[in-house]
């Protein structure tokens, strides 16, 4: 079952920054999104569920510092990507 992926404004801005400044991480972001749509809780980037959130919030490594942070909405089969840049901001 493939999940629908929504890229939120902050995440879109992060992608634009990577596109200009870090092509390798930019490409990795797309690999992570593709993998997340198929396997939201396992796979590339060492998925890790974040604590202290009511929703099911996860992160995956883009590089040593940056993380893709996303929320899984199981009933809707939807994933909202909130950021790609920074560390759990």
C-alpha cells in the first residue's frame, strides 16, 4: 500500500535550499520520500519514531546533521513531510 505524500511549506523551502547548496542531500531527500511512501516505518535513512508527540512523528537521516521529519496518518494513508533541514526543529 503506497501512502500519499504531502510536502509542507517548510519542507519545500528546505528542498529549494538543498537544490542550490547541497545537490547530494537534495537527491537523497527524493530517495527518502520515495522509500517512505512505500515503507513509512522502515527502510532508508534509519527511520526513528520521535518521542513526546501525540501523532506518529518519525525522522530519517538526510546526512550527518539534517533529518527528514514526517507525520504518518494511518487512517488516511497519508504522510506529511514537515522538514528536511536541521535536527528536529
